[in-house]
């Protein structure tokens, strides 16, 4: 087996607040049952935040949101790509109501879930980043709205 490549990805944990309730935006390929956050590889010359914004725009069709903070970084080996990947997840919140722009992938479904009632997630780290940061997520949205 060859030496694994190194890869860096970034993505968004998109949360909105309605009164005292919090909702998180998740995506899913309709051909599979598991949900996920918009994320992807950091391109040459991009900062982590720029990559996270671009990935949310490309995968979720959303363009108007605020980045609050980094919620966590996770490292894992991706066997099929033979790469050691570090993924950085940023807390984001929409700054205005918007209808998502047309997505390239017609098989993607998006849905807002109650923050503390996550469905089955494709990547365990994504559920972990939310569970470990529940208080930080709520405090960030409460103090910065």
C-alpha cells in the first residue's frame, strides 16, 4: 500500500434559532438513509473559512450566513482515497431567509432538524461535533443575534 496523501476539508454546522428552539440543517443523498453537513476539500489558496463558505454554497445552495467559530477538527483515514483527512467544522447561522440556489446534485435533500434530535449521521464525527458543542452553539447564537 502506498503512503497516504494528506487532505484538508472544511464545512459548516448550520444552525438557526427560532424563539428558544434551535434547528440544524442537514443534507442527505436521497439514495441513502444517512444525513451529513456540507463540507469538502480546501482548494489551493483558500482559507479554512473560505472553503467552508464555498462548500455550503455548493452543497446546500446557501450564500447568506455568519461564521461564528470553529467547533472542532477531526482526523480520519479515508481508505478508498488513501488519504489522511483533517476536517474542520465551523458554526454558521443564516443571516437572512433564502431559498437555496439550484444545486448541481438533484439527489440532495435538505431538512432542518431540532438540534438535540439528530437523525442517523453518515460520519460519527459530525454527530460528535454537535453533541460536544451544544452549549457553545446555543450561547453563540444567543449572544450574537
